[in-house]
């Protein structure tokens, strides 16, 4: 500012006022703020029920599922032929969240391009109303968590196997362990994290959590238990995925809370089922 006054003073002495009005106008004309530099946000109210809904819900031996957790987009896979291309179903009664089913379909098509083609979904969604009877009828001997502590009641967890051999010995299993994160899936019960999850290694149990979460978990080698804790402590995480920027932040919810979300941009809410909501913005 002092330099501006000094410059004006010198010019006034040399040339006088008439020639300086355009310059003075240019120097003092207020600049309009760059709208792109200030993303537009709006406030929305998040109720406590939200902490029991979403793709990042923590369900384990200590954290039972709530009825609010079942997503509204549950579908019968056998009734949607376009979603069952490139893999088979153990039976035609398997249900899954449509969002998770689309991601799985995209994933097996990618695997097919790598000449890995023998995928089968063994199990998907199971009703909370009659979990014991359903498990008995379908012979889910892979289950290690009973009733409302089982992720299969979420509609975003599925057991994937190979039609040719055991999944942990198959090309399908190896491909999934290396690539599933790219499509929003995580191996929920890894061999090296048994003490964290409290569940024995299960090479066929995958969970859809979505991007960028699966990518962050892959990079940091975190289980869902560790990841939710990481978000709570970090408060805010940002980065780039698939050429786009994202921001994740965590807010505790007592009874309700007002949070800021993009007015026109995309965002996703998920509870953690431990008292908070995770907001993911795609910028």
C-alpha cells in the first residue's frame, strides 16, 4: 500500500492530475472475488439416526447392526441380468445393495480383461428377521459372527469364491486381494489383522465401503475398525482419486447437528455407529 502512494506521488509531480485519473481508477477499482475459489455450501441437519446408516458402518462382535442400516436400494440380483454378467450366483435368491452390485459388476469386468473370469457370489444380504433359519438353509459354514453382529445384514457385504477352486488358492482370490480396493471393496477379515477384527481370516468375505475409503485403507493397510478410528482422530482428510479431489471429515452427533455440504457438488454421508457421521465430499 505504501509503495502505491509513493508511486502516485512521483507521477503527480511529473505529470499532474489529468493524465492520472485512468491509472488511479485502475489502482483503486475493487476486484470481484473469484467465485471458483469459494465453493458454495449449504447447511443441512443430520439426525442421530444417520450414525446407524451408510457404507462405513462398523459391525463386529462389539457393535451390533441396527435395522436402519439396511440400504434402500436392495435388489434381487437374478432379476437384473445386466448386473450379473461375467460371474455366476450360487443361487437365484441372493440380494445385494444395487450400488454395491454395480461396483462388483464393474470389478469382475476389469478382472475379465486380465483373463480372470471364474467368479461366483456365494452369499449376499441376509434378513435380520430370520438370520438363523436363512443361514441354516443356505449352509453358510463360513460364518463366524452370529445374528445382528454379522455384516451380511448390511446388504453391502458378500462372499466371493471361484467356480474352479478355493478362493484363497485361485487366480480370482489373488486378483481381488490386489485390485478390489480400486472398485470400493475391502477384504474385511485379513489374515494379519485377526487381533484387530476379532475374526479369523476369511478370504471370501468382501465389504463395499466405496472410494476413496477403500483406497486410503489399502494405502495405510487399515481394517475398518482402524480406519474409523483414524477418521475420528484426524477430523479431516483430503486427497485425489481417479483424477478428482475429495475431502473427508468427521462430526460427532449427539441428538442432531448442522453440517456444511456442497450446494451443487456430490457428497456422501455415512454413520460410524459409534456416535458420529463421516462426510465425503467430491470436489
